[in-house]
């Protein structure tokens, strides 16, 4: 597993490079990790937005012959918002039962943010983190897989970033959220032939700057050709975002300066392959 260290201005994730010697394909590593969590931690519930990451997890479970219980956070009581409709379409496509829809009442969310910030003295760096944390608080001790735990964003300068929200949320709610963000899966991801072909060989031409999910989508689609590229455009039902950033973010940063200083986990792809080449040369000598 990945080890995380939080410092004053960043959090570092320490990766175990010794696993490089017996890495399998990205798909195999993900399947092994998900099945291991399913079997050993007894996790059979998936937070499912119908986006690429949660759909990839669902598709992987179906590959394993497992049908997890799906849960979708929704912003309309009749589940008519974007995420809910998208989740329903994906379920219909794969012939599985529709999710349990959990309605996020905006008034409740605002009260919960106030409760965490001022009473519990807890800050989360993203609005979505509060959504998920509120959901977990209402779901007793049920454990969940979550696509938000596995987001590998690729930037034009050769950096893969992972948002600080999911790891901090995991620390706040230990043993409640699971994904496939391990040393093995990250290293198998950057060593995937599609990753190398589309980034290392053609970095200037690759539309990374326009779409930070470009290579992820290609890899996911290569693992499962029936996964359609899902472009998420946040609709008006998430209007609390502007309210949150205007009314809560300044207060949170003032109360918890660390939130304004922490930098995302950054994995430098070029540096990694340079160091890998050196490690291999040292092993040969």
C-alpha cells in the first residue's frame, strides 16, 4: 500500500519501487487489488457517480463476477440530476440494478460544513469531500469503494497529481473508503504501453493540457472496450460550489492555514523513468 506523510506545505506519498520487478498489467493489478479488498475487508458497496473512475471500478467487478451495491449522491429528490441520470444509464447499459440514491439537501450540507468547521474543528479541502463525509456519517459503518480515491490527473509538465481531498478524507474516516491507489497500480499505470506511447513518446503532441484525463480514458477504454468516454459537465444542481468558495473557503483557510498550503501529491513521470533506468543499471552492475 502507499504510505502518506503530511508536512506543513504538502503531503508526500512514499511508493515502494521494489514491486516493479513483478508488476502485472494495469488491468490485472486493479483486479487483484479490488478483489483483495472485497474478500479481505468485506467491502461490497460502491459510491457510483457514473463517471470514468467509478464506472471503471464497476466494470472491473463485473469482470470478477461480482455485482456490488451501488450508491449515488444526488442533488434532486427525484434523482433527476446529472449524476443520477448518468448512473442510471450506466446501470442499464451493464444490466445491473440501479443505485440507491442518497439525496444531498443543500441546507443539510451547509449545516454539516458549519458543524465540522466550528464544532468539530475539522476542515476538508474540497466541497465534494464534505458531500462524501456527510454521506458516510449517515451510513453507519458501511465500507465503500470510491472512484474519487483513484484519480490520476496528468499535467502538461509531466506531473501526475492526486487531489488532497480523498487521502485526507480517508484519514478522517479510516477503513471506510477504498480504491486502487497503491504502489502497484500507480507504477503499472505509468508503465502501461498506452501511457508510454501517448505521453513519453509524443508528449508535445498529446492533448494533455486540453484534457488531463486523456491518457486515463485511453487506458480504461483499452482495459474494457465497452466503457464509453464520459465527459462530465457539472450542472446547475451543484450551485453550492460558488457559495462554498465564497463563504466557507476563506474561513476554513483562516482557521486551518494548512489547508491553503498543502500541495497535491505530485508524481514526476520523467524523473521516475530516469531514476528507474539508473536503478536497472545499478542492478546489472
